[in-house]
């Protein structure tokens, strides 16, 4: 009965706003070549029609289509990219329901698409929000949901229509958070974010891996300078080890250079605790890569990063970056040729170019290489990667 009522509501909602609806198609393709001793070309094409239907103080946005992988195990998977109902009850209230984009205040723990509801109340000097989100219905190859120690989900197994249930869905996580934003704290140009977040492991693993987080971030801009500091305290609960803490922080400073072109240089330090006698390895819910070539997750890892961004033309920009990685434990990051007796991993250098000749067309070129450090075997090869991407909307 409830599902029938929901269907009727959606049909009425779309029909009432169809005259003002906006729609289009997003086509995104990428060719990726990476390796050491030999190349491993692969590619990805996303075809995503979308429609946006406004209605009074609310609107509905739907985007769904085809996600095609051109690799060793080719596949084409249907995916619901976004299904978001937004309600603006007043200048103070914002409510979102469906498959929505969201990230936590620290940007360490959860980032991407989630199924659920998000409520934000704007009090002017304070903005308070609450949400409840779920990951188990997402497509695992694009959701990048982290695998807990006892989870049987295997990201090395490609999607297969004949084994849809086991190869399509991401690990199940229930995420709830209470967050706040404090503009002008403690000075006019500052902005403080704080949050309490809990993750409940619903993957069906033999031993559930529940985590709770206390998160904070502070952003400050002054003339040509900017500062971004973030931190996280995590409590990990397992039946075997009880409750163990984990920690993470980052500090970044940037400077808009006084030149005729628009350019910025920044330096950043990021650190996440590793597995120890009294600490746990920091556990991000989404596995966002820390770099372009080596790409470790933000767990048991630290790096020092220098970036330079420049816009040479209104339609053309470039970025140069260098990162040095150091492990904070010997278990969280594993790779061929890696020896566990040393923690310094090595130096990565990368660059990217972005050209937007038209508002509906963007071309990207990224490249980089990683030079192994003391933690690798003497015969470890240099890692490299090159990608070419195209995004077209019409």
C-alpha cells in the first residue's frame, strides 16, 4: 500500500511540474593506462540522462543510465546516479530525500552518493543538520565503500549479470550524523564545522565493525591566504579487541600569488593513525585515494603535499603536485615489492590539464609517476599512470 501511494505521489509531482522541467544527457568517458613493467589499459564510459522537475518550494532531480567498463572483464551496468527530492519549507529549512550527494565535515570519512535523508536548519549564525544514510544499494564499483576486516565483499571481482546479487551491491553501512556549521567563528572570515557520526556495519560479516567519530574542520581566509585544518577521533568497536581509538588530521595552507595570472600554491600535511597496541588504523567509510598514481586509502598513512594551480586562459588551467608518503603502520597498506621493515614509501609527482573550450565540453589529461622509497624492494619498478577524460553535456 505504501509503495502504491509513493508511486502516485511521484507521478503527480512529475506531471504537475513537467511544463517547467529541464532535462539533458551527460556523457563521460575516460581512458586509463597505468603500470610498471607493462601497461594495463582500461576505460570507462558513463551515459547518464537526467531530468529536473521544479514544483513550488520543492524539486525532483533524477539521473540514471549506463556505466560501462572497458577492461579485462568488460561489463555494462545500469546505475541510478541520483534520485533527489529537495524541499525548501522556508529560508531556514532544507530537506533532501533519496539518493543524494553528501560528505562529512572533515572530508575524511564519508563522501559521495548515499541513500537516505538529510535535514538542515539554518539559524543564521548557526546551521544544524541531521541525516541517516545507507550504502548497501549502491553500485560497488563507483561507491568505493570500505571493506571491514571480516567483510566477504571482494572488489577484485568484476560485476556480472549472472551473479547480480553478489557482484553489484556495495557493503552495507548505516551512517547517522549530527553536524553543525558556525560561520564567523571565532572571527568574521573563519568558519567552523563540527559533527558526531556513527557507522553501523550491516554487511553480514561474522564480526560487525562499528565505528563512531568526532569530526571538526576549520576554514579561514585572509586576503590572499587561506587555511584549512581538519581532525577526527574515531572509536572502533569489535568483539575481539573491544573499543580502540583511531585518529586523523590534516593541515593545509594556500597563497594566491600576486601575479598577472590566477595561480595558487599550497602545502598540506595529512596523517592517519595505523594499527598499534593501543590504537586502531583509521577507518574511512569511503575509500578515496590519497593520490593519482600510488592511490593509498587514508588509513595507516601520512603524506606531505605541495600543489601549484594556475589558470593560463579562461578555458585552460593546469596543476602540478608532489607528495611524499610515509606509512604509520606496516599492515594497512600492502602492495607487490613492498617490504615491512621500513615506513617511508616514496615520492609521487603528477600533473593535470583541464580545457573547457565550450560550456558543455571538458577535456582532461592527467599523468604522473611514483618513485619507490626505502620501504620497497631494490628491484621495485617505477609506477606510472596516464588518463585522458572527456565530459560532454547536451
